[in-house]
C-alpha cells in the first residue's frame, strides 16, 4: 500500500536524521511500547474509535521501528515480519486454506494449539510471556489448558473448588504460617479467575470497576468529613461506617444522574 511505503520511508528518514530516533534501541523502546499497548487498551474499553485509530497507528509505528533497527543489524526486515505472519496464519488455519473441517470455535482453538505445539515442540503454556500482568497471565494459562480439554466439567465444579480453596485458606490462617497462607491465598485467586471464565466476565475489568468505585466513594467520604471539620483518623468505627454508607448512596445517585 502507498501509505505503508510512505511510513517505511518516514522511518528511514527519522532513523537517519532525528537525534532522538537515531539513539533508540530495541531495549529503550520496550517500556514505551508497553505504554502504547495500555493506551490502546483504554481506547478499546471506551470504544472510542477515533482514539483507537490513533493508538493502532502508534503501535504500528513501534513495529516498524523495531523492524528498522533489526534490519540495520542484518537480522530481519519489516517485509520478513509480514511474510512470517502470513505464513503462520495460513499454517494455523487449515480449515480455511486446506481440507480440514472445523465447525466450532472450540475446535479451531484446539487445532491452533496443537499446530503451535507441533511446530515449537514445547508445552502449550511455554508461549505465555513471563512478564504478562498476573491476572492476564492466569487467564491465558487457563484458556490454553482449557483449549486442549483440561478443564472443569461445569460452573458448579468451579464453585465447589472455590469453597474448598477458601476452607484450606482458613486452615492456614488459623495456623498462622505466612508461606502457607500466601500459597492458599494464591490458589483462591487463581480459582476465582477460573470462575470468572465460566461466568464469561473479564476479572481485570471487574477489579478495575470495583477499584474505581471504591475510589469514588472514598473521595465522597473524605469530602463529607471535611465538611464536618473532622479528621478521618479520629472518627470512631461506627460513625465512620455511617458516613461510608452515606457516601455510597451519594455515589450511586451521582451515577444515575
């Protein structure tokens, strides 16, 4: 495409003429790329397509930038990146580009993981990035295990497992062994994320909403206390609970207006 060729030409210019662009390495770009991905995520969550278009462009710039640096080191070019991607997509979609018949999303996901493991000769879990945010990493681990049939039979099975993990956590809390408490607490969280998968909700988004809700309510609580000319740390628990309930009512009414 003409626009893509123009982008590649601009990158050549920036790399040869701009002091900042000339200094960049794949490592110096890493954190900036992560930031761009989070900005893209914000645009997706808000369904702001104008922002989405802009953030996709920013991410594409980073892909071109990495490819340019790699080409300077005689490793690969942007063309190689696109070529390898096309080959991978064709290889992993034999039901589109071959004779294999797959009739459901689950069958497609299973075949994708089988083909991937055949080529890499590794565990289906080995491709999950080590530094992925923990909730997302747990989701990906569970999704991949589920795609090859390692999963709970029903949502009730997950609920029973959650109750079991909570009991085990309580035992260790009573035992006051910090390491064991930490292990069991992790098991509870992992099972909760599994539960969210069966409920078909995003645990990251759910936690984000609850956190933002708490922040909104707490700010109202602080305002109420300031108006009373009091200090939060000097209010007894019962009165603080009354103010908290009031802040929740105000917060909920503000959301409705």
